[in-house]
């Protein structure tokens, strides 16, 4: 089969993405990452198909163009662009998965990516806050929440729960009120790969959640409804139903709400955490994952079993959890160097 008669790469990519989404149950974020990588590959191959006379003609990329040399050129071009090794490694993983699927489907006679290698992604140690830094942060949030402002109570509950349970930010914003068992102090979350797990949280997080769910959340819903009714009154010829509709549907089942009564988004939580951690000395990423890293490391520092931490975090592989043992060891060495008289 020639390059001009083989199926288009774009059509095969669409079919593959539907497969991993519907049959394999991959998360929307994973599917989006695959789409971005494979679209970049498609564009790269199409650029190589420009007419010899220099005309600005881009022919659709074909599956027959997926040869090992072309895939290596694609990764090399990414290296020349200065992309991070982690990004290049992810691109290689995306195309290996796609090519393996296409070979199983009979769309390719052989797997061109079977021998494709990419640089091993460097894995820097995650940022971990000290016990004192976490305590000071939570005390500051508690003081703000005690003044009775609903948003402050919500923010305190979010940070307490992120640290207490080690949730991913997507898991946190996906929580419904019914997912929180306040009697048992547990939350039921759907993690990566649609895996469900039940995670405990402690007494301070329970107090912050109770205050938010009992008082602040109802106040936020009431304020959102009042704002919608006022908008309806100003709408003139618009029907009250249309005018009362917020930008996003009011998610009354969502545990954590935005100012308009809809489910709080991932970006809002990132901005909240980044703003709080910017005030704390230290280097490394300042998003919600820093609190997840901190929770896992503090558990191991306190003597928790690695397998228990794996289950707590929802990691499919123990190897993913083991990075926190390196963090704990590095913290121990730093403490030794600063505290031991003969270090």
C-alpha cells in the first residue's frame, strides 16, 4: 500500500482517541494530551509533504508515512525546539500507544514505534512544605474563615481537605456533597483510570468542612440565586428562565462552589493554592499538587507503610509512590547536615 492510498492519519487518530476514551476509560485530560501529541505528529508529517515547487499545499498525512525514521525525526525536531525531556518522553509514549493499536487493528503491517526510544524524563523531587509552614498556612486560613465570609470558609475547607486527604485537584473539584461521609470522615473519589477509592480525613478538616457545608455553602447558593433573580428583573423582554441562567449551570450537587453557584473549576483552585504558597519560602511548583506531595511525605515521615500511602494516593503503581521515599530520605539528609555536629 502506497503513501497516497493508505488511510489518512487524522481519521485513524480520531478512531484511536474514541477507543481509549470509550473502551479503555481514559480520563478527559489523558485523551486531550494524546490528541495534542498525535495532532502535532500529523502536522509534522504534513509539513514534509509540501509540493516540491514550494506551493503552499499540505496533503493529508497517511498511515504509511509512520516509519521509524520519520518518528525519530519528529522527536529530534522537538529536541531542537528546546522542549523538555518530559514532554518528548510523553510524545514518544503517545505515538507508541497509537502505533501498537493500529498494528493490532491491521491498519499497519508492523509496529514502526516498537523500537522508538526517547530520553528518560528527569523527575525532580516535588516541593514539600514543612510541618510548621503547613500549620501557619492553615492557621491563617482559619482566622479568615472565623470572620464569617463564605468564600473564606470555602477556601479553608479546600486547603484542609487537600492536605488531609492528598486528593488530586481534579478529584477535589469533582466531589459532590453525597461523596462526603461526614460521620466516618471519608470522601469517595473517582481517580485516574476511573478507579474509585475512599480516603479518610482528620478532625481539623472535618471542622472546616462542617462549617463550610452547614453555613457557607448554603449562603453561597442563596447569594447566587438572588443574583440570578436580580438579573431576571433587569432582563426586560428576556424570559425569567433565560435571564436567571448563570454562565454555567448551577451545580447544586457539587461540594465546592464558585461565586455564581456553579461547580468550582480546576483553574480557580490552582489560583487559590498558588497565591497562598507564593507567601511561603521554598522552590518548586506551587499548585495543589504541592499539598498532595506534602501529605504523602508527612505520612511517610510519620511511619506510614508505603503500600498504605499508595492506596491513599490512588497510585496504580507502587513505583510512582516510591518517589516520596526519596523525598523523605533527602529531608533526613538535610536535617542531618544542619543538626549533627559532625555532619
